[in-house]
């Protein structure tokens, strides 16, 4: 008797010597709307593909997003819309970008993002989430002011994946494999968005709670930017290890913190020879924007 692929996968999965992954089938419904009464909110899961990594100059070549209905506990209910748009840049797509995204100049030729449609879709949204919001937010803000008005969350920097799920990597592909047991065609905007949506819907812990609940907790905390002004040169490696980033325009190491963690961090800086650390509260609508770094 010939076994089906499903039967073979189930047999392999029963062995400790194998791990079986399945290709992601994007979900449209997560939880029946009748399962839990209460108010519903809307989140936009968003991703971009661009011509480079410099957020001040690179151009959009693809925009993907999903609007998902959720409740205050982080439970997803249904996808309200899912869209993907290509965009022809002013300059040719670099070969290294094509190597990653497989998008060529021919693929995007003649395509433009219909920003009026995007704005109409996202106007009701309270929150935007990207896997690296510090990259995606500054880019889309250059194209539409709507994104400046939204609160943003980042699934890289606002989820402690090691503590939450025992996964040391913050790579989205690795997290989907380890936590969700699935793979997908990465580095295309809507594919990445659908994978991130599925990842955030996973339940972890005891009692099980959605990963998105942990992200919401991080989003809700007041944020502050600490600048290690006057830090001695020999402290740079320690600052890097603590997650500080070098801000070349002001020549200072800086990092965003939850406001509840700033007192301990300021004490650490002073103990390690930083004479004048600066602290600045960040507006909820400025998190992960260029405005928060000034």
C-alpha cells in the first residue's frame, strides 16, 4: 500500500530523529467571532521590499499588508483584507536585491502603488506591526503621511523570543520553523506578512496565550530613548552587547527602553563612566520612526 504524503509526514513526525515542516497555508480565520465577546480592534501587519538598506534613500519595489481583527488579549479573529503591490523605482533594482527577492526590473515595470487605496484600507487601523519596524516605518512614512499617525510595534525588538518561546534567533524564518512548524517563500512582501501573522497567532506558555499578546504588552509600555552621551571609547563593546546603536549624526550610542527600565539603565551608565546620559520620552506615535532618534 502506498502511503500518502500526509501519512508519511505523520510517521516521520513521531520519530525524535526527524522534524517535519509544512508549507504555510495562509489563514483567513483564526477564532470564531462568537468565541469571546468584547470589542474588536484592527492591526496592520506590513512588510516592504526595497532597492537597498538605507531608509533615507532606498525605494519601494513591493508593499504587502494584511489588516487583521483582534481583541485586547491579543487573540486574532479574521483577516479583513490582504493586498500586495509592486512599484517601479526610479533607478534599476540592484542585482543583490534581485538575488534575495527574485524581483527584476521587468517584474515591476509600469507598476505603481495606489496610495489612495492603501490609505483607505489602513485609516481604521490602530496599530501597524512589522518584523523590523525600525526599517519599514521610516520608508513608508516617506510615501504616505498616514503612517506617521499610527502606533507601531516591532516583533523583533518588542518580543523576548528566548524568554517567551525558548528560541534564541530573531530571524522570522527560524521563528516560523521553531515555533510554528512551517516554511514559506521568504522575502516577498505579502508572503512575509502572512507568515508573521501566523507566527504571532501561535500560542505559547502555560496557560497558552498568543504571541501577539506579548507584543501588545510591549507596545503599551511608555518608551524612552537613552543616549550614552560622553561614553568612554572603551565602553563601546559593552554598549553594543546591551543593544545600543551608534547614531553617526550626533556621534552617540543610543537605545530605546521601556520607561520602567530606564532608572536601572541610567544607574548602569553612570557606574560605567558615562558622565551625562540623556533620556527622552518617546510619543507612542513616534516609536521606531526617525523622529524618535533625534
